[in-house]
C-alpha cells in the first residue's frame, strides 16, 4: 500500500480520474458512488501527505487543494453528462420534451422538477462529494493525531 502512496501526484490523479469515471458509470450518471468515494479519497490524500510531511498546517492546505481538485473533476463529468440535457429544456423542437425526460417529479411540477434535478446533479452532488472528502480528512487526522504521526 505504501508503494501506491509514494507515486507521483500526477499518476495518482490519473488513477483517481479512472476511478471517478467508473463511479459515474456505475451510478449511470447519478454520482452516488462518487460521493461515497469521497471517504476513500480523503483517507488516501491524508495518508499520502502524512508520508511526505508531518506539519499539520501544510497538510491542511494541500489536502483542501487536492479535495477541491477531485470535486472539480466530478463537477466537470456532471456538467458533460447533465449539461447536455439542458438542450432539451431550452429547445423549441417538438421532439424534445423535458416533461417526459424521465427525471423524478421531486417538486410536483415537470418544469421545476427538471430544473431541480439538474441543479442536484450538476452543483449539489459534487459539493456533497467535497463534504465527504473533508469529513474523511478530519477523521483521518484525528486518528493520526492519536497515533502520534502529526506534529
């Protein structure tokens, strides 16, 4: 496991992109597995940073930066997948009907539900991934502090 953690950040980022693509595909466009992967991502980021440095302030700065980068990757995937569905909403073509798009009727109105679904998929889901990643940062740091790995 330490061999994986000692890889260069570019290679680790490439591995993360592959894992994120698989998670998006497994959720069929709904990023539930990406959100859950945030726990593993946060743990791995802290473990990698603990191998490189023991300074808490440096770990906090770099981990938040890496967490934001992973969230941006998921945001871009969601923008590519669901952003193209916005064409259906703004299209005047009779063949494009957002009322029968297949989204859940969460707001009891087809138009509001479609907008709510797009906001949920494109904006809120990557933010939830960031929250799970930061939560995992915090838990891993608490455990590492008790073990004495952090100065």
